């Protein structure tokens, strides 16, 4: 009898499903005062592909069901806000299809009212209002204007458009405080608030602005090479209406029919417009508009993207919620050409956030992670405006509150999000080649680039030459000596590449090459000696160390790959490992690798002008001098010890970090054959040859530590160069003419 009663109840509920779901009106059902009384928020488990498909069908066919969070990943949870009139039928439908669910919020109106009250008025007096309350549109614009007035040397404010109701759509431009306004730098364009109800997005955009402006010195690495343009509220009419009318309003506010308002700005861009994932019903939350760019708000972003075409290298649009990093395409499951580069940038952001807070972001194309939704801004930016990196960042929600996290959670959300944004901006910022080419264009009298060799996989191994008068023909005899620095010889030691590029930056962009002691030297820098291994470690195996040349006979199955370059130089080479698959494999013969041949050839071309060789490694906090293959010290070991100590002492005084100095064999406690410093000193007769094991937290320190590590390392390197120039002039006599070409 009980079973029969339950079946009859379910039958009655299914009748309601047919009546309500099939005949429901377009647009979310909201009671007239916008209080959302009786609305329930459900969490629905997508246990398998059948559940994923069913929920997607419900989303497409029943506009009264407001899917806050929905992806196409089996095992994930969807969040759905259901109006009182549809609760019974919705539950019955899930039961019929054996889909698990639970009720998160029994009355969203009560939760919404509590959070809105506090988010509008409550804030702590000693904190930045950006992290204590959701600012209204006028408050945001007032704050932007105050930044432009207080920091006119590097901040400017523009109006890029006006909304349907006449509100100003502002963009703020932030440059490096020390950069010329005419300097051509890659641009990051960041926007937020295209969907009105996603309050966390404008809050995060404002936090990014405040960090870049008020803490510019702290974020010098984000400003020295980039210009930031931020549009914190793309849809000001909808944003204001979500504060004063319906809290969950999503669209713009232009009338679109007799009783309907607004279009979905993120379905209104003219790239596969009006196709899959958007609606032609004016009352739908995903209405794509009567035509593409029907809204002044989307026109403003379009015009900004086209104005920046060619200079904008990274477009980031902030949404909430779901903890996703998404990239094109949104209209098809196919991936665009070049998607790997976007994926790498997105994963840099996801990894940084996970390392900092433990929060996990899903990364992938919009269609493959969520669902197809044509007419989005990121697709348009990538396909039409030629922005090479275009990403949508779906920020964290507020626990059960979803779009409506309480004001007390703002600080946590925006700070965590900034970690990821920072990492993505740094990762997207020009390749090493592009950065160096840009320096040559801007500082042609001080820097030139040579491609001495290519790697096994065909990548350029670039050599940088820096001196005060690089265009002047070499003098004979010359009073200028040479410093040779290499980095990235071991693929996984990413921080060494950053340090090498920072050295270039300091010498050129900060003009430290003009310092008296530095002017005595020509600086030859190989920022990335092992590009194949480095790329492989970034894309596949973070702990990869060697090159990427396959080993073994060509007619045999070659399962082992790569040689340890720092065991491949022709000095005590036989000490190294003979096992192909060993991380320390020495190679079939000395200089078997193109990478080590390149260094050897450089030494030969620099004879006898090269007086200081420095090889950057990580992360043991040591400065080592020859020899590595024996405890027998070179004749000038005291000079090398003195120079190493000068660097260690300078870093200790500046940062408190203690480096150990000594011969490589003594410090490492075992002999190492085939090393570059022994080859430089014993064979090429370079008087000072050092390894600097940069102090870092592992091979891949958090992005937030890179600037500090680079600055600290530069202090030590500068001190060693000054010590060499000031105290060991006799060791530097007999310089020859430099011929790199």
C-alpha cells in the first residue's frame, strides 16, 4: 500500500512536470517585489553522462530553472535555483530519472536579503572598501577617478561608452610608473560585470586595479613589461538593477519586447552569433539580441578590442561562479589553432591558485568543460581582434550563496583570484624571443641578439650581448672584458631563466650597464640554454632535467631521451653516468649535444676576453667554484673564493639569506665530471668560473616569489662583478678583441 501511494504521488508530480515545465514562461519566475521568497537552491549530482545530458536539456528547454553552475563533467555537481511553482515538478523529474540531489537553500529570499543588507552597508573602517563591501557603480567610478587624480604619472581614465540608461562605462589604464607614456608595451585587457548578478567579478577587477596602482612597487614585474586596461563594470544598468530590483538579474536593461528587458551581453558578440547556446526569445536569460552588437555595452568592448588589435596580448573576462578557466571555442567542441599556448597560460593560473590556497580550477575550452555558448567575448577577442590569449575566468562562489557571497568573503575571493590573474599575466607576457626582440628595438645601442645554434627540436638558442656601445666596431686592443652567463641548462630549473632575464632587464631597462664597474664588461647572456627540455618540463613533466634528443641506435626502439648537459663537457667526462635513462646521463661522447657545443663555441670566440663565467642553477643556496671532479683546488682558488664570498655576503646583508661557498667537489661531497665550470676554467682558461645555485623554494617557486628571488640574486651577482673589477685587475689583463659574428 505504501509503495502504491508513493507511485501515485510520483504520477501526480509528473503530471505537474508536463504542465509546468512544458508551459512555463520565458525568464526566471520572480515574485513582483524581487525578494525570491520560496525559491530553493538545489545541488544536483551529475553521476554519469546521462545525467549531464538530461540537465543540459532542462537548461535549454525551461527558462524558469536558473542553472547557476552547470558543466559537462560527469561526477560534478550542478546548482539550480527553482521558483516555488516549479519545485514539485523539478524534484519529481529528478526522481524519475534517478538523479541524486540535495537542497542547499530552502528559501533563497531569506539568504539573499541577509547578504544584500550587509554587502551594501557594512564595512570595517580600517580596510580598503573594495574588500569589505560590494561597491555600487557610482562608487566604482568615483574610486577610478580618484586613482587617476592621485597617480597621474601612470594612471589614466577613459570613458569607452555609455549604457542604454546613460551610465558611463569607464576603463582605467595603468602603466609602469617609470615607463614613458609613449613606450610600446603589450596590453592586458581585463573586463568584468558583463553579467549583472556576478558581483564578485567587478570586486575582483577593482582589487586588481588597487594592487597595481597602490602597490605598484610590489608588482613591478606586472607593470614593467605590460600596460593594463581594466573595465570593471561592462553592464552598469544591469549591475545597478541587481542591487535595487532583482538580485539575480543577468542581462542588460534595454526593453526587448512588450514585457521583456535586456540581452545576454556574452551572447551578443559577432562571432558565430545566434548559434548554439543562446536564445531568440527576448525574455530568456540567454537572449542573444535582435542582431550582433545590439547593445551599447558590447559595442564598447568591441571597439576597445579593435582599437587594441595587434597590441593586446591577453584578454581576460571575469565571471562567476564555478572555478573554471575557459578558452575558445565556445561555439564548437573543436579547439582553435594555438590553443596549447592559451591552455598553458590558464594552467599557470590554476596551478598558482592551487599552490596558494588549495582551490582547484578546471581548465579547458568553454564547450568541452561547460557547454556550447556562441557569441561570447572571448571567442570574438581571439578570432576577430587577434588577441593570442583569451580566457574566461569563472571565479569562486560564496559557498551555498553562489552569486551572492556575503561581504565577509569578498577579501578571500579577490585575493585568491589575484594570485591566478598575476600568474596568467606573467605567463602570457611575451615569449623570451619576443621580449628580447622588443629590447633590441627599443635599446639598439646597448643590446644585440645572436642565434648561435638551434636545439635538437629546432628551437633557437639565443645569445644576448650587452654593452654601452654595442654598435661600435670592436677596438683592438680593448680594455673591456667579457662576462658569460648561462641559465636553464637543466630544464626543470625554471627560476634560473627568470634570473637571467632579470639580469638583462636590469642592465638594459634600468640602465645599470652604465654603472662604472659594469661598463668595463661586455655581458654575454644565454637566458635559456636547453629550450627543448624547458618546453617539455612546462608542458609534460615539471621535473624533466635533460635535453630531448632520443638515445640509442636509429634501428632500435629508443625509449630513453636526453643528456644531462652539465655532464657533457670535455673535462673528466668519463666520470659521468653511462646509463641512457639516467637523469645524469653524460652522453655518448663529450659535446654530443647541440646545447653544449654552443657554449663551447662561445668560449672559443670569446678567447681571451672572457674573465668571468657564471652558470645559474637552483636551488641549493650555494656558490661553487672549480673543481667538481676532484678535491684538488685550482691555483687561483682563493681569488674565486673571495669573489664568491662577496656575492654571498651582499645577499646576506640585503635579505638575510645565507649562501654556502666552496669548491664544487667539497660542497657536493662527491666528484662530478663533465661540468661547464671545470671546462671553462681548466680548458678555456677563464679565471673565474662559478655555479650559483639560486635560493628558491624548490625548482618551481610560487609566482609571488619570483621578483624577490631575482632581486636577491642580482644583488649577489652585482657584488661578485664589482669585487672582480675592483680587486683583481692583474687577473684581467690581456683581453682580446671580441668577435661574435
